[in-house]
C-alpha cells in the first residue's frame, strides 16, 4: 500500500523508513538495511520569459542549500491546490518579477527530473515571449528577491561561461538558443 504525499511525485510505502519530514521534503529509506536515502520533494515549475525587446527576467536571491546568492529564472514550488503548473508559474512570474503575462503567451516544454539519483522532484518547463505588463512584485514577508533584467544574448553568454550554474536555467536558455538556430521546435 502506498500513500501519496500532496504535491509530491514520490510515494511512501508502509515498509519505507521515514528518516525526516519537513515542510517541502521528506527523506525516506526504501531499502531495509541499506543507507540509501530518497528525498521526496514537491514538484516545481520554471519559466524563461523574453519580452518584446528580447530582455529576460531573472531572480537573484540567497539560497541556503548552496550558501550563496543565486541568479536564476523565476521558479515556483507546486504547492497551490487546484492550480496547474502553468497557472502557478504565470502567477509566480508576476509575484517574483512583477510581470503579468497571459497564459496564451506561454509554451509548455514538458518537464525534467532535477536529480534522479536521489530526489523525486519533477520540474515543469515553460517558455514565454511577448509583451508583459509591469505590475510590481508581490513577495511574502520573508522573501528577498532582486529582479535582474538582461538581454537574451547576455544571459546565454552567462550560461556558456558558467556564471549561471543552475541546471533548470541553463536547460531553458540552451533550448531557446537551439530554437533560434532552428534546431528546436
């Protein structure tokens, strides 16, 4: 028998040893007698938004997991019941970057598994183009997010020079570059 963790793709069986349960993750040991941990994470979404002037919008915020400020595309944890990944991400772009766009500006590129060796997280990938409306950030009291705006070409160069190390950001930037070269749909 399995029990679904809300917003998470991993399952916890009665035979699994739960090592830790937190707000966003749960750590389980699925194999008795082996120290093999699986992090059961909530799924997420990420978006590369490019406005009508070929400018991209990134977030810069401190990330405790790597103990540094990280420059990355806006992303959201899928923890809003009743909302699709697309709806969560369009809302997330507005909350984090202060840009309102329409859902019909967005293309879904599927999803990727962020760390398949030990984490269940699946990340939904979105690409959006066109005019957006500046409406101002709507951050939670504990959030400190700086919006960084740069041309797509500058962002591509930062990915290529490894100034931006995040895999989700790199994936979407490389996809867009290939699309522009006619090698991606």
